[in-house]
């Protein structure tokens, strides 16, 4: 991929997502502390759409720092989140480990 003519654009995109992940972690929009405290699962319309996910395996592409991914884990799915931002994935692992 490093030899691809797209490589500089991919690197620039990833760098801005790394930066955004750090900003989003502190934002009231994502409200990570509240999410950890409130044990929020998937939204009601999402549950209505997918039904009972207990025991199902879920692959979430572009998972950011995993709030939606982990919400499905709370609903009983076995989840895997993928993202190209190492900042987002490190935060997802931290959030998955629960409140400090
Ligand atoms: C808008 S955020 C996802 C938001 C998430 N669904 C949520 O509600 O929190 C987009 C995510 O896609 C990731 N992303 C963007 N382009 C990507 C690519 N080409 N490959 C993998 N991940 C990518 C970014 O790092 C970012 O975490």
C-alpha cells in the first residue's frame, strides 16, 4: 500500500481520524463517561431491525472507538470492531475494559 499513488491520501485521512478520535473522546456528543455509567445498549430502532442478537457474531467496520460495537455486546452479540485509526482502537479497548 505504501507504493500506491493513493498512499498519501490514505495517510492524511487516517491522521485526521486519529485527531478526530481524540477530540470525540472528550465530546459531549459521544459522552463516553455517560455511556459507561448508563449501560446503554443498541438504540430501540436498531433492536427492532435486528431482533435478538444473543450468541450471534457481529463485524462492525469503521467502528471508531466502539460505542456502537460494544452496545451490541451488551445486547448479547460477540462483536469485532475494525478501524484503521490506532487512536480509535486503543480507546475502544480501554472503553471495553469498563470504567476505571
Ligand atoms: C464517522 S466515524 C464512525 C462513527 C461510528 N459509527 C460512531 O457512530 O461512533 C468513521 C470511522 O471510520 C474510520 N475510517 C475512515 N476511513 C477508513 C478506512 N478507509 N478504513 C478503515 N477505517 C476507516 C475512521 O477512523 C473513523 O473511526
